[in-house]
C-alpha cells in the first residue's frame, strides 16, 4: 500500500500494532458491557420472579395467585420490551401467564437462568424456579417463570460500549495524526538532503552535510560522501589530464604552425605542394583552436561555483572583447555593435567572464552570413545583469537548442567550429551562479543568446 513512501511504510508499521491493540480493547470492552447488561437484566428477572412467587398462596384449599404491578414495573424501559410470565401447578395446570413460554429441561428450587426463543423467532432471557407450597399436610409444587425480550439489554450494551468505543477511535485518530506529523518532522533532515542533492548540477561534487542528521542516517550519507569524493577525484584527474595535455600540445602546435608558415613563404613552383601546405596550415589552426577550447573548458570545470568574488565592469569587459573581435567581424563583412549600460558590475572571475563573452560573440560572428548584423545588449533586471547577443543569421532549430550545449555537437556545418563554444559558455555561467538560454530573434530570423549573471552588491 505504501511501497513508494518511507513515511507511509513507517506509519503503517506503527499503526498496525496500535490498531490491533485498539481492536482487542474494543472486544474486551464489548464483552464487559455484555456481562454488565446480562447481570442487570438477570437481577431484574430474579427480583420479578421472587415478587411473583411470594404472592402465590392457598385460597379455599387451592393454589391462587395475583400478579402485583411491581413485578412488571421492573422492566419498564424506552425500548418497550415484552415481558412474559408463566405460573403453573404440578399437574401442568396454568395458574397465570401464557403457556407458550418455554421452560428449562430441569426446574429446581434454585433459580435457573436461561436464554430461549419464542415460536415467532424473538429471543428472550428467562428465569424459572419451583416453589413448594404446604397446606394442611398437602404439598403443591408451583413453577414460576419470567422472561423478557432483549431490546433494553442490547441498548444497555451500546450505552456502556459507546463511550469506550469513542475513546478508542479518538485515540487511534490522534495517534495517526501525531505519528504522521512526527514522521514528517523527523524526516525533514532527509528531505533537506534530497533537496541538497537534487539542486546540484552535474559538476558540483561537494560532500553532503551530516551535522543535523539522525544517527541512523549518517552512515548512508557518509557512504554517499565517500562516493562523491571518489567521483570528484576522478573528475579532477580527468580535468587535470585535459589541462596538461592542452598545455603540452600548445608548444608543438605553435612550432608546427610556424614551420608551415615558413614553408609557405618559400618560393615554390610546385602547386600541389603549395595546396598541401595550405591545407596543413588550416588544419594546424583548427587544432590549435580546439586545444585552446579544451584548455578553457577544463579551467571552467575546475573552478569552484561562485567561489571567486571579483568586481567586474561588465560593460568595459564587453567593449574590450568587441575590440578584439572587430577585425574578424570586418573580415566577414558583419556589422558588430553594442548597446551597453554604464555602471553595470557583476561578480565572478574576470578571465572566465571574458571567455564567456568571447565565445558567445565569436559563435554569432561565425554563423552569421556576410553582410549580417551582431549586436550585444546589456541591462539590469531583478538583481541580475542580462547580456544578450542578437544576430540575424540562420538561427538554430528549436529541437537543437538544447543539444548545442553538448560538447562537440554542431547544429550546422555552415561555418567552421569546434562544438565547444556554447558548452564553455554554459559551464562558465553556471559556475558563476548564472544561466544561458537561446531563443529565436523577433520575426524568426536569427538567434538571441541571453546570459544572466549575478550583480555585484559589495556585500558578497
């Protein structure tokens, strides 16, 4: 029933024995109420029988009886039970009452209490005894029996049981409520651990705090922390390998590029050789770019989230990046402009923030057609700095806008690229407490890349 909920399963196991206890208690209370009602009813029957029996006497040599009203008034109740009596002599001569009242198999001078049924199916409780009458040496045995239907008896059982039953049910309900609230309160630390893990991004490998956890939960969280530590060590080793490999590749790649450039400058009349050298130069440049991107990605991943508290002039930084990229934009005949808000300061790492803007603008320049337009726009909103890079290029299909943040994925082969620019942008944005989104430009032409970054407050 509660297979998917720890709270539900604990509640079930706690309430199951409590419900069993309440059930047993109700059964015991019911038996007690029955015994009490039977005792009261039997006492009333015995009293009525004695009153009737004491009024039997000899009159003119024969047995006579007058039923006093007090003998029947004992049974008055709101349930209006039916009272039956039967008084007969030893020769089965009926002296009073009805002959249909069943008698027990054996009647003695001691009262016999018994349960019986009438021909119409009604159940009754009865008592009978035999009284010996003596007159002038003559002995006469008279049997007196009194019976009453059980409506008042059943009502008394319910009156006795109802307070006990109400108390038991109320106890069970209160127990369910308090146990549920107690489990909810006690499981809050576990829910906080769940939220702590759920709110983390894939590269956040800090250990989970165990200070306020229950003793039973700490071994589980400590085991998770050990797993996180091993994963962090492995991730750090991988990042260090990428960084070291990129550093080691930079020098030979730079030498290779210089040597190819030198070879191309030599006077040669071998056209195939010149074509091969040009291809080698292009491949060498692409390999250098890829190496630099891998190194930058490794640096972004190894940075602690929102750990650096530098005050960065965002507008000034963007202006510097655009100055470096203006030559590239002119070579592609692209109008590169900016609408920057003054006094816009953010918090983060200046080098990584510059890399974020550079990759974002460079990506827009590469995929915008010749004669196009790329504009960088900044503003502040809701405590965040908003950077938008707007172009009128071919844009990105809606189904591919999330995949372009995957490493080495390219949505188009329209321009050269490494497939690492936008993954670097997202990694840096997340590391500095921001986000990046892509959407179509107004009118459906082009792309708008929006980055949100935390404003500098001075108190961070």
